[in-house]
C-alpha cells in the first residue's frame, strides 16, 4: 500500500465516522447542514454553519454532546443577540438551546432553562412578585447567554442574583456549579471548556408586582428612547472602559453615524452598530476596527468588544 492509498483509506474512515454521528443527531432534534446564520442572529449577518442542531430537550442535548467528536467545535445559540458570525460561516456545530425553556419557582428561588428569553423571565418573576431581575426586561437574549457573558444594564447584572447553574460537558455529563465558581465579573463568566449552560438558578426578593412592572416599563422606555431598537443590531458593541462609557468615546471621536458598506454606527447611540439592510460581517468588523483605532489614537484607550466574535474576525 502506498502513501496515497493510506491517506485515502483514512479519509474514508473519517467520513464514515462523521456520517455515523451526524446521522444519530437527526433523532435528537431539528438538524440541518449549511444553515445560514443570518437567520439566527439579531444583526442578520453571517455565513452558514456546517451543522445545526436544535435538541428536543435536556436529555437529547446530553445524548448529543456524548456523540459529538471532541475535535468538532460547538457554538451555543440563544437568540443570537450578542454574536457576530463571519461571512464565511462557522465550520462546526451550532446548538440552538431554545427548547430548554422550563421554569421552576420555589419561594424566592427561581430556576430557568438556558433557552428562556430574559424578557419572559423578568415578566414571570414580576407575576410572582419577585424583584431583582427587572433589567432583563430590556435585554434581547436568553438566560444561557446572559449567564455566559454576565449580561447587564441599568447598573444591574446577572451575577447580582445568580446562585448556581447547570452545564452539560462534552462527555454528556450534567454538572452543577455555584455562582462563586464562575469568576463572574463585568461581562465575563468562566465556564468549563466547550460546556453549554443548561439552566440557571436565581435568588430574588419579594416586592409588589405593580411596582416591579413599573420599574420594568421605565427601563424599557429609557432604552426605546436612546437605542436603535427598530434596526438589526447586536446590542452594545464595546464594553465600557473603567470610569468611562464606550458610546461617549466613539461619539467624541466623531464616528457617530459613520458608515462602511451596509453597516453604520448608530446616530442614536454610538455604542450600537446597525445593519442598514445589506451589511456583511466584514462591514461590521471594519467599523469595529475603525472605532478601536480612532478612539485609541484620540484618547489612548483600547475599546474591547462586548459582542462575541466567532472565529478570527479581529
């Protein structure tokens, strides 16, 4: 057997192995190949994912994780509100967690699946007279993503009330972690490598449902008045530097309203990039780079992206 024949046989074995685990995933949820990620991100950009799975439930997710080879990169997907996928796509498996949408109330302790929308979570808590997560009413994402980035606004964040999470490891094993294990900081949480958040548990406190809803209405009103919510966007593009605001710096650098291709730095809020209709991921990356460069030249501050950059975008 020569070297060419040997390589050919290895390639055939690898292809057969791939076909086996990919075929098995069809039984565990909605499965597709070459799925356009522009359909699954709030920026409405991004090329295709090589594989895409929406597991039926938690057990299906655990079974899938045990099947997927460790050299296949996994990308968890909630609402896709804090994610920028390259135009060339993602050469791995996207796992849509939207079916993990269960709730459990036990006094002031509330557990929710990773796929629960944060807006829905805050409304359910208000209905039960539980306060501490009002800010989630204005965050366009899911619980899993909110935990993974310690999402926050209005001087509140997930870590304020989070007490524990469950993750599924690459082995398919379910593991519980205390919030103290996650090294939670501003827009940061440390999770086990290639694990997926399955659920999160919060400790809230009692309050009047009417007062809670009023605070939520006030937050939503402030967001609507100051942010370009009617256009495709990914929320805040940059983290706020310590003692300052990214929006102020970008605006002071003269970039408010600046446009590259179909992407524009919002004229309403300078820490938002909006898709004017025909934007590409490359347009958005170019805008991010421009803002970083100009702000650093003007103020000697390097802005750090808050949006999750998939692959080697920057």
